[in-house]
C-alpha cells in the first residue's frame, strides 16, 4: 500500500488520497477559474517549488481531474484545464473557501490576493446571493494587484478574472471588504469610513453586497 492510500473503502478516504497533498486544492482553484499555462500557474501560486507543481499536475492528470490541451486560435500554447470530473469539485471548494474565510479578517504578513483567489472568494458567496430585477450591473473589483469582474442582474450572477472596461462601478477592496461581504458592515458606512473605495454610483454597492454576501456565524466570525 502506498503512502497516499488509507486502506479504507470510503469516498472521503479516496477523495483525501486524490486531493490531500499540499498545493493540490490551490492548483484546482486556479484551474477552475480558467485554463492556465505552466508559467501562469507558477505566477499565480507564489512560493510553490517548480518540481512540486510538476508533480501535482502529473498526479491530477493521472486522477483524471485535469488535462493538457492546446489553446485555440493563434496562441497554441499548452494549457492545463479541468475535466468534467474536476469541475464537479467546484461546489466543494467554494464551501471550503467560505468555511476558511470565517476566521479571516486581515491578511497575515506576506499574504497576497491573487486573481484566482479573488474570483474564488467572490464565487463562494453566489450561493446565498440575490439580484435586482430588470437590470444588469457590471462591476470591476480590485484587491491589491488582483482584478476581477462581475455582472449581477435578473437572477444571474457571474464572476470572471480581469477588468470590465464598461463597469458601472469599480470597487477597490480595503480593510473592510471582508466584513462588508459578511454583512457586518453597512455599504454606505464602508464608503464613508474609507474602508472600501468606489468609482461610480456608491448606491450600486448595495446590490453587489446582496449578490456576494457570505453570512458567517457570529461566534466564528468574532474569534
């Protein structure tokens, strides 16, 4: 029996064998945002040793969770992408993201926000989100060097990496962003206190919060 096997005929044990290695979940998080080249994965996972990334990618390929494929069009570079089997993990990763974020307030020293982590954080709140009727609002969200875009309206919420050049509101996350999405900070108070900055109609921050709210329990969030 290899070191990675638990010797139990159990779905959780099998999932742990496939996903329990260091960096595996973060690699899948990035690939669930979109296909990535090897160099793009390295850039989005600062601190991962190159040989370890190569090992994890090989393991995920062997498990049938990702594949290598060529990009379409003029750019024929090789990218890694999740398979249908791999994409089934998104609800589980979103749930883990919500669970982990309950104890987070400010970044620890040396921690950064990446494009994929920002998209993942926003996407994890969609499950509880509500949207305005009759209109679609477009957003650009900035957190440090990371940028994401979102559209909210008529029962639909979408998140993607990168800037929306036609955004109705640009949001720059500040120290109050997590509490804003947790429902612990009023949107207008967040703007008035400079905890979140916006470019555009500040009233559009309310439907954004309604779309991406992550209601943490009071006892967990206050630890």
